[in-house]
């Protein structure tokens, strides 16, 4: 099996349930959505077969792999996940929820970008709290999805404003305050921050 890989790197998981966990990130190219707030440049990539991918990810000591994108559901299948398991990997996938995923993934983090989830089982819902506020109906709908963890993350709007204007920082601070207020009023949710950006790591 060959995959179009944007990058492979080793860091700490910066968001959601596994924040702080050492992990190898396998970022795949391509997405079926074009979200205006997306902060990931994932379009470029190199076609790699499983053997090449396994050699590269095995350079690192952790055995937690995060398959992300883009949208990994465009490329991965159950056979790849089985191969990773056979080599001792714990497999986490980050998805927008619009496409089915293999049922043998260990942990599925779904950050829904549309009105429904099509990826099957979900372990973590990671809902964005947007700079213009949160749709209560949307929060209730995804809060009713069966999951093990419900995370809410303030959306970083830095991409929408020129560097140095200060407006991005003001908007992000306000969004964070509103998100914290919502979570305190709805304790089903837990706060997720992009700690990798705060720490200056990938």
C-alpha cells in the first residue's frame, strides 16, 4: 500500500485527550474540505510505501502514532492499521468525520466540520469554538454523539489577520474566555488548547 505523505515528525501531542503524550505524527496529504481557518499546509507530499513509512516512524522511541492530515480517511485502510499493530504501535487518527474509517483504529479523534459524522465509532469529539461564537444546537448535537471524551477547543484566528496588527491576539483572547465560560456552564466538555503552539514545538 502506498500513501501520499506530507511529513513525518516526532513531538508531543498538543491537543485533546492525549495532550503531552510523545507521539510520531504521520501527516497525510490532501483533504476533502477547505476550511478557511485551517492552519495546516498539507497539500504537498511524497508517495511512500508501507515499508518506507515504517522505517521512518521507527526511528523514534515512542510507539504512539498519530495519523493526521489533511484528512487521513482518504487514504488509510484496516490493513495498514493491522500492520502498525503488529509492530507494536498504538494508532490514533485525527479526522473531520466526513468519511468512514477502519474499525480497528485504537483512538479516533473527530473534529466535526460538517453537520454529521460518517466515520463510525468516535472516541473523542473535539469541537471548535469559533471566533464568532458557538452554535448551541451544534454543541448539543455533537455532545450527544457516543464518545469517551468531549473536548472543546478555541479556534485560532491568526490566519485571518496580518501579522503585527494585534487583532488576532484580541480575538483569540476573547474566544478563549468565551470557550472557558461555556465549558464551566456545560461540564460535559473539557478544554483543549493548542499547547504545541504555546510551547513553540511542532
